[in-house]
């Protein structure tokens, strides 16, 4: 069921050309289903999914959630797709961590205690009932970027501070301790749609992550690494941001 939220226009970052992605037809159909979503971000999400299918056993995932953290918290920035039907299931606002910034987050981390959101591709996991009610654990698939998510208790859950009407008055949604929190009214249905082995992709135009991510352009990077003129093999990866916990 489509649950549209706020749809105001936003000036998007012009940061790179549309990335190549396997299944361009799928990208076109997802873009048509979610015209408010940036097709460049959807393309990156599909690109990360393709790489994860080869290396992380994500081939069985039929649902994909995409969060665009380059957008303000007051705008729709979470989309959930059914990849088999190539349909949009949810279009929602979503909170970011209080350590990541105010209305538009600018800092991201994999570090416990930072209260920052994390970028990259996650595999969803089991559900449980905790301090924030019905919640879903997630495992980060990118070393150094989001692979501490389970230990940090970065989960999806509903929260009363994810209130679009209140956000219009205070200039932003309430913020989490790093979790992608959603409206209580949709939390259980959204979580049940995504639980147990689906994928979630969180985006922000962070140059280091876009360049170093193991799940973005994996085929091209593999070709460079095995060529005689390949890189120095250092494999250096920056930790995004500096300062997360449950909620």
C-alpha cells in the first residue's frame, strides 16, 4: 500500500552523472513509481544491491528501501519498493541521528556513542519488541562504514517524534540516536514489509564513501584492482563522521 507523505520540491545536488546499473529497465520503472526520488540515488541503490548479490548473498531480497539523507527531514526521503512487482510500497519521512545534524544531516558515523546515522547498504534482520516498541535489527554490509550497526543497536522503529505536523512548526523532525525511525502509524506494517533479509540503502553525497564503498561500482573496482596498473592496494576507508546508540 502506498503511503505518500510530504512532496515539496527540493533543489538536489548535482554531484555525478547517472551511474551505470544492471537492469536499467528496473531503474526506469522504480523512478516512474517514485517520481519524487532522485534517479541517481535509486541507481546507486540498485548498483549496491547488484554488488551485494554477488558478494553478500543478497540474491533473495525482493524488497529495497532507499533513504536519501541529502534531503531535509521535513520531506519524504524514505521509499520502499517491491522489486518483483517493480512497485512503490511506502513513501515516508524518516528521522536521522541527533549527532548527524539538524534538519539536513551532514555527518555520518559507524562509531558507537556518536548518535549519528550510518550510510551504505544494510541487510534487514529479525524483529523484537524493546524500549521503542516493535523494532527491526539491521546488519551493515560495508566494513568501516556501517558494519557496527548491530552492536550500536541501529534499528528501524516507530517514534512519536517522527511527526510531520510538529516538524513544520519546529523546522525539523525529532531526531533519533542514529536509528532510521518512522511514524508510529506505519511502523509495524513497514517493518513487516522489510524484515528478514531485505535491503536498505542509506545515501548522502559523502565523497569518501562514494569513492571507497565496496558496494558501489564493484565490477569496475575489481577490474582496476586486478590490472597491472591497478591501485596501490591500500584499500583505505575513511570513517564517516566522528560522533550512536539505540533509538
